[in-house]
C-alpha cells in the first residue's frame, strides 16, 4: 500500500513510528499520526496548526490525557484505527483523482477520527474550517503527484502499444 504514498506522506508515517518509540507507546495510533502531521507540516498545513496555536508540546500534553505512554515496544504495529485512517486516505486520493496519497489526504482522514476530534477540540481547533481548507488544497493541486513506479508502468504500457 505504501507504494501509492508521496514521499511527504511516507515521512509522516515514518515519523509516527519514531514518535511511538520516542514516547513509549505500545502501538502506532492515530494520535501519534496527528503528532507526526504536525512535525512534518509545511505551507498551508503548518499555517493551520499555527493559527490555532498548536505546538508539539501542547499536542503531546493533550494526547497524554487520552493515551498511555510507558515502556517502548520492540515490535511496533499499527492499531486498527490507524490502519482505517490509511485506508480512508487511499479512498480520498482515489475520489480526488490523485494516483498517490498526499500529506493532505492523511490530514483529512485523521480529522475524521473521534479521538482526534476530541483532542483538537480541546485545543480549540476548528475541524470543519480546516477540513474545508485541506479539501480545497487537494482540489487545487493542478500538478499531479506521480509515484515513479506508477509513471514507469505507464511508460512501459505506452511503449508496448
């Protein structure tokens, strides 16, 4: 499935795994994906977080109210809600006509998770307004992101024709 992710989206997933170990969580959860989204935020996404004065420290503090952190696990796995977010990201990418999963697709999918909604609302984050901005951003991206393997297969099919 990760072959459909842009480099930035892969970085977010990787960062969420690193944060899981750093914070001592037993599984990679949507809350840690949200934290990774903040860590990897640039451009409009960063402005969204900054406009609500959400910092890494504030977000970690709020996440700790909802998730236990203890001794790091050697065997990191994604919990079911995280897997659901990844699947929803793929669905969003397909619906938006993108052949790859963008950072924004992950962000939009995270904003549909009930625990994330609670955490962000506690930080006075306007979910509906942010979703609308992210959806517009995905739609306005005139430049399509193509994964090199996808482009390679396309070139091969054209050469065979």
